[in-house]
């Protein structure tokens, strides 16, 4: 009797559970799945990270349409993808570097990123004084090509700027109608020399293919912020017959772009660091891409995944790294596909070093460039330079 009662009780309980379960499944399962999917979607869109990252710009500022902006874009993408905390401090000049670092240190950042070779000395001192904080610096090699011992908490981020510069130089050499092109640099130093001599070598490579000589005008602004001076230099080059000018001058390069716009049809400018086509759609021929955003994103991705920080070393990005450097996507707006194809065909030769690309005056000479071209440095570092420009304007 007790056994029959127990069986009946179990049967009734099972039926009750089945009824409730079926009703729950019918009414709640979609809601539960949606909640689960929303939760997963939320986690995929904005994963949580305890990593706090700060960025100190150089004098070009966060909207320089160049490498400062590129760093910030990479940092923003990493913040969105990995859920890390990101902020920046802008520098108007070198005097702002130290206070800006102090602000980010007070905010207890885990990683502080700097940009620009002028910041190199400051960030090395900051890294030495704050060994528990990670630091990274774009466009500075704290190891000095392995000759110096960098702080163990400081990572250098460098680009083979000479490689995309060679490519845009080749395009300039193929495209010039006047057989005269120009280069405007910001401030002389290791980084900008890579742009200058890579560009010159590319122009010469094209000239040799075409069996002609191409004159290259070259001058430096002296800083990365004086857009007016950049414009004056470019005006002079265009008026002296150059029809294509490559600028690697940060904010000062915006003046070069403005000059090309004012000169009008047939006067071209080559952008730098980012695709600068949108700044002058009728006059930007191509851009030498140094994608700081790609480099920063990769480094932050590694940190977010718990990989070891490579402090005390310098990571160098070049054509061998996908999308790290190259020519801009907008190149096909004005450059014939045949020339684009010929330019892209150079990549493998550059990576394999079949084509040796110079990065300063010494390697330019060592690799055999400059012997057949007329290399003219106009209006440079003298009273006569300044006087000549004033007379022109």
C-alpha cells in the first residue's frame, strides 16, 4: 500500500514538473536565449579590461591628420575592442611633455604612450623614474640600434618609413610631367631622413627605368607645426617648376597641402602617415602610409591577451608586416592602374632587399643613389634662404 502510494506520488510530481517545464520552455526559452545572446553580444562588443592607457601627443596634436591622430585612432579601436580605459594629453610644445606625463601618472595609468622623436629623452627619464609603469614611444628607438640599454619598462615603436617613401617616390618619378619634384620635411633627424632618402631613391629608380633625369628639390621647415612656413616652401617649389611635392612634416605639412590646392590643376602633393586624400581630393596624388594605428592596436591587443610586454626592446614595423606601411588606398583616384601595379611589384623586392632602400645620407650614397640625378637643396638654413623667401612674397 505504501509502495503504491509512493509510486502515485512520484507520478503526480513528474507530471507536475513536466507541465511546468513545458510551459516554461514554451514561454521563457526565447527570452532566455535572447538574454544569453545579448550578454554574449555585449561581451564581444565591449569586453571588460582593467588596463588603463594614456597617450601624450607631440606638438602636432591629436588632430594633426598624421601620426598623432593615427596613434589615438589605434588606441580608440583597442578601447572599443578590448574594453580598456583610454585618454590623452595634448602638447603644444616640448615644455608640456613632463606635466602631461605627470597627469597620466597621477591617473595611475598602466601604460603611457608617447609620440615623436623630440619626446625621446623625456620618456626615457620618465620610464627610469617609474619602473612599475609601462611606457611606449612611437618613432624613437631607445636601444639606439642595440648600442644602448633601454629601460626594461620602455618599448620603442619604429617604422621603416623609407619603404613607403620609396614607393611614393617611384610614383612621383613615373608621374611627373616637368621632371622636377620636391620634398618638404618637418625637422631633420633619423625619422624624417628615412622619408627623404627613401623618396629620393624611389624617384631615381623610376627615372632610371624611364631613361631620364629628374631634379629633386628638398627643404626642411625646422619644426612640425608651422603650416605657414610649409606653405611658403611649397609655393616656391611649385613656382620653380616642381609639379609633385612630398611632405613629411606633421602639422606643417598641412601648409604644403594647402599650397597644392591653391596652385590648382597639375600640381600634386603626396601625403604622409595617413591617407590624406580627403584634405585635397583634386591634388593629393597618393600618401606614404605609416600606420601608427595598426602598430598601437597590435601592442595593446597583446597586452589585453596577457602576453608579456616587450620592454627594453624596439619593435620595427615595415612592409613585411601586413598594413603597417604602404601606399594609400586612394592612390587609384589619380594614379593609373599600370603604375600602381608596377609600384606594388616593388614590395617583394624591397622586403627581400633585392632593392636596398636608403634611410639617411650615408646609405643613400652607399647604395649607389644620387650619382645620376641633380640633387638640389633649395632655400636652406641661411640668411639668404630667408631673404629670398621674403622677396618672393
